[in-house]
């Protein structure tokens, strides 16, 4: 039996508990099939934590996360807390947890499953073979730089500062190169080096780090061009690395190639192998409690956890294969059914995937 891995499980609000329950069953099954041992500890976060503990991110939740090797998160938020003051909003907890756990990068894979090509707004022949990963810097850049307003002779002026230092760029670049080494060994570094000083430092630094990874083919793409190329030749990308705001925009664009938000996984990583894994979607209050949520995004996030934090690539492959097999057999939850055939409930979809997991 392998060493026991500790996972903090934070189900959150809305459909969070529904989709996380399916992912936990998958973890258990993977343990049985591959001989891995997982220990889960549950904690409150988001709206439910506001209701029960008076804060979206209780200290005990952070303690549970810090004791663990990885965190599995559902989703937080909902109309009940929308009008709360900032410190009592579930989303404030999201920023807090990333900061407290030192998570400086966000990874979003965009994989187009052959049988779901029709769900995208792009032509199937353009999407063919698309399997890319956007690595976004998460704690620097314009979102975190100094912000202020001042009076000028032309009225009020607002300023947002974009800053990056070499250390911040180096660590995200290394992470992206490491990921590229485990994939098809191609990295596109996205910047705006023709205009921005931060981008020129970004590019110089990435070029220097690239010397440590002679096997990885590196290209530099300007952000505006990247936005176009993602729609024109998505399958030519393997790993894309970029700064915070560019990554925010490009990862949403890349996500839409796949057609459905219920399919999109993500990982947020810090130093070492520690990571927080969550679906890209939110708490979907409109369908919460009805058993309609697609659990695949959360199940695929669990596969990312197995691969990136625990190095259990074989088990991650088995989960991804199981998902593809179930989809290929024509099974769908309502979000990806496109009006065709019966649609499955959250637990029915979870069950089918569970049964398809094998060595
Ligand atoms: P959302 O992702 O929750 O929902 C958008 C649409 O997609 C809805 O119609 C929903 O039913 C559908 N959808 C989402 N996930 C689905 C799934 N797994 N299966 C089937 N359909 C799915 O985004 P929203 O409506 O903008 O936000 C709802 C709440 O979630 C808000 O309070 C928001 O702040 C929060 N939110 C949280 C996170 C997070 O926890 N990381 C992320 C985004 C939004």
C-alpha cells in the first residue's frame, strides 16, 4: 500500500457538494484499483461557512488545508450572500485561500473530446486534436499593483499599476516548462513585449529559464495574436504561459473551445507539489439541489490532482479514459445533451465513470 495522501475536501455551496461527492467516490475507486491510500478531511468554506462560522474562510478550514497534501474544492457563492459586505462574501474567501496557501499559478486544461466537438461554436475541423493547458500567473501584475485616483485638469484620473519582478516570472516560467516536459514539450509564452516593460522583462526571463529546458520548443506570442490563434489553430498549442490579466482572458477564451462549462477542470499550484483543485464553474444556484449538475469538471480536477500533486499519472489517465469512454458511449448530463436523448443525473453520470475506471 502506498503512503497515505491527505486531501482537504471543501464542498462549498450550491452544486459544490453534489459534484464533490462524485469526485470523492472516484478517489476511493482509484485507491482500490491502484492500491493508493487517501485520507480526506472536510471543511467549511464560502456561504455555508458564513452561515455557520460568521466568516467565509474560517481559520480551522485553513488549518485543514495546510495539514493536507492537496485541496479539492467544489464551488462557493449564491444569491443569499450577494448583498453581504465585502468581508462577508464567499468570493472574498476565494482570494484569501489562494493567498494563504501561496498558490501563484492557475492551470486550466482545454481538451476537446471528439464526441463533443459539436457542442463548441467553432467548426469541428478547427477543433480536431485540441488539447492545451493555460498556465496563468495568479498573484502579480495589474490586479495586485498599486491603484489610486487623482484629480487632474481633465477631471478625475484612475491608475492601476502593473508590476512583475524576475523571481515571480522565473517561478511561473519554471512551472510551465516542467508541465510542458510532461506533455508535448511545446511552450507558448504570451506577452505584449512590443509595448509593455513588464512584458519585456517577462520575455527576457522566460528566454533565460528556457536554457534549463533544451528539449522544450519555445515560441513567444503577442497576446492579441494569441487571442486570434486560439480560434484559428487551437490544436497547435500545447502549454501557454502568461501573466495574470492576459491569462484571465485567454483561459476563458480557451475554455469556450470545449463547449461546456460543466467539463472544465482547474488547478492552482504553489511551490512544490501542493495544489488546490476545483472545477472552473461556480455554484450554479439555478440548478442546485436538483441532481442536474455535471460532475465531470470536478472529476477531471481530481485527475489533475493525482497527476500534478501525487505523481499518479497512471490513475489520472485511467480517470480521463473513463470519462472519454462514457461520453463516447453517448451518455450525457443535460448541459452537454444538446437536446439529444435522455440526460443523466449527477449521480448517474458519476456512477458510469466510476464503473469505467480500470487499470
Ligand atoms: P456558474 O458557473 O455557477 O453558472 C453558469 C451557468 O452554467 C449556469 O446556468 C449553471 O447552471 C451552468 N453550470 C455551471 N456549472 C455546471 C455544471 N457542473 N453542470 C451543469 N451546468 C452548470 O456561474 P454564475 O451563475 O455566474 O455564478 C453562480 C455563483 O457561483 C455566484 O455566486 C458566483 O460568484 C459563484 N462562482 C464561484 C466560483 C468558484 O467557486 N470558484 C466561480 C464562478 C462563480
